[in-house]
């Protein structure tokens, strides 16, 4: 399964970006979103920023990922 994750651009040099996704730093190319700028939240898939999204959508996805992580940790404690 492939997943695009939202991440905030924290460094930008040409089309080379470093983005923060819930504390994880991801290197990505911004070639597909030439209007991306420092501070923007982008969806990253396979090393490429593929879309610029708003804060509200990013927050929803980050919360869902956190919920899944918490569920996974709880499930392991119960079954293990």
C-alpha cells in the first residue's frame, strides 16, 4: 500500500526540500508543485511533494496517524 503523508516544508533549496511530518524529516523534490514555499504543507509520496494542502486537512491526517499508532501500541499490549 502506498501512502502520501502531509509534511511542512522546513528547508527549501531550489526544488530540494526537507519537510517535517510529525517530527520525522523527509527529503523531497518539489518539482511537481513549483509554487511550494517554505512553511507550506505538502503531501509527500515516493520522495515527491505532489500537492499543497491546508493546515486543517494536514491536522486531520496527522491525528489519524497518531490514532493508528496508539491503536497499534494498545493492540500489542493486549495480545502480547
